[in-house]
């Protein structure tokens, strides 16, 4: 059964993210006094009295603002309300009603969804006399809450959960099957959100040519040709020393969390700028965390001439040797050209990331290595490889038993990895090796 959705909407800075964190009992939603911090919808699992549901934290709705992002934020918030089963309309009890509140109320009165009007920042309990003005919004009885202190949130949740129990949810086809977690990563403004929208066939992530638009990591659950994927669009990763705003730092942390739970990462590189140190750093983050990887050269249609394209590919091969296992795909997220090739690359990387190679095949391969005579010597010590077995997957982990594992060098490890990749299909996935003593 899919979890029911509860969307939290309202104008900026009324405490939506604080409210979401209070209900979800987590610090996943970014909280900051700066207006417009929450731009995209973000999803957070919660539970009350044994009833699980998902909270949708939305960008603040303002109707008459010329902010570069405000139209998109407003559309995201309205879309979040439209897809939800229950809507919580949060208003500010300290400032009272303004024109934006009235306009949002007008929109919500037209929806057929259950709407709960929550008056936030009511930090002193039992002050119902301050609530009367909110009846004029025409959304029924207001609920006095304090997202910061928790006052009133339990009563509101009781009512929300009672409503959710009455809502009939239809089990989606394939629900409960394993989903491949895919994090779309890269430096700011490389085209990650455009690629997310192209892969998910919707516009849930806000697309802008202003670097740093995506500040939260956004989950989208989709099914493509019978396979379930969770696509995560992340904030662009920069060096921590280059991160000035607190908010951008929180987005950086969120992106790192997304990489931590990813099976496969799509590293998006802006082809018009070529490979940069930041791209290498981002790839390093994913490699440290053992993720499978596909390198996506975005904006390929804007690179002029075969010589320029060949130079970019050579630079990738040279400077990304440490993730040489990752296939490289050239696309245009904006036009959709060759984006479909990503699905096959994702599936291959995940299959190899999850595979288990039989022990007898591994030791047949190792016998060939021994027969070649390639080993390590240190003084009178000669490394003798005895046995190998796979002791883990996601990514594949191999344990080698040898007489003197202490003499194994980095060069010899690279040699073994290269020979193993020649013998077995390990495209798209890193591998790990461990050496143990066996007399």
C-alpha cells in the first residue's frame, strides 16, 4: 500500500519546515529565517498512533511577487497540495492574515481534499481568543499549534490520522518491490534537475539557470519498463570551503546523505565547461561511499565539432581513471537526445553492483593469475595467492587468502582489479578487496 500524503502549504516563513521536522521527528527539512529557503517539494516519512504517512514540505506560496523563483515555488506548492490526500494550511498566528493567506485559502476552498487550517506560533496554550480572525478564511475551525514547542500538534495529528484512516488507498502495481536508488549528483548548474525531470517525465524539480537552485534532495518514485527506481535530485556539490550561506551548507549535507543511500549515482558533467576539479571531487565522494556510477556528459549538443568532443572524452578517460569502471554517456537533458541510453546503463551498473560471482569461477580465474607468474616479492618473501571468495556485494567485496598479505602493494591490487574486470562483467560498479593470511 502506498503511504498517504499530507502536504504542508502556506506563505513563506510561517514555520512549515519547522512543523514538518516536529511531526517527522527529524531535521530533514531545511529550517532558516531566510525567505524562500524551501523551494522544491520534499518528502518525509512520519507516523502517528501507528498510522504511517508521508509529509510533503512545499515552498512558500506568494501570489504577487517578482522573485525569480516565486512562480515556480508557487506552482510546486500547489502541485504538492493537488497530489496530497490531506492538506495542512499553515498560517502565522503572530502576524495574522494577509492577502497571500486569503488567496491560498481561496484556492484550497476549491479543492476536494480535506484541509486543516493550522495557526502556528501560538506558543502560549489556551489562547483561543486570538483565533477568531482566522475563521474568515472559510476553512472551518482553526487549530492552534506551536511547531517550535509542540503545543497542539498532537490534537491536530489525531484529527489528520482519523481522516487518513477514512481515505481509501489503492495499492499501486508493483508496490513493495525493491527500488533502485539513483542519486543525480554533480556541481551546481550542470543540468541535474533538467535530467531528473526528463527521467521522471514531470517537472517536480525546479529548473533554473541560477546556480544553486536545488537545495533539498528530492525523491521521485517511478516505474520504467517494469523496474522501480527512486530518483534523487540533489543540491550541487561544491567544496565546503566555498560554501558561504548556511542554507547552501545544509543542501550540501543533504546531497551527501543522498549519496550515502544511493545504489547508483549519475554524475552529471557540463560538457560546455569540460571536466573540472569539482567533478573529480564529486566522483570521489561517491567512490568513497561505494556507489555504482554512470558519468553523464550533459549539454553535448552544445559542444561544437568532433575534435572538441574527442578532447572532452580524452580528458574524462585521463582524469577520471580512478572511476574508470563508470560508463560515459553523452546526452542533452534539455532536448532529451539520447537520454534513454541512461536506463540501460543504470540497469547494467546495478546488476553488476548487486551480483555474486561463484567461488569456483573466482578460483579458476585466480589459478590463471598464479600460472602467469605475476606476484609481489619483498626481499626473500614471495607473495603466494591461495584462495579467493566473494564476501559481500553492493558493491562486490572479495577476500583473498595469501601467505603474506602484508606485502601486497597498491600496484598489485590495481593489477588484480584490472584482470578481474577483464574476466567478469563489473562495468559500472566499484569493487573492494581484502587480503587475509592463510599458511
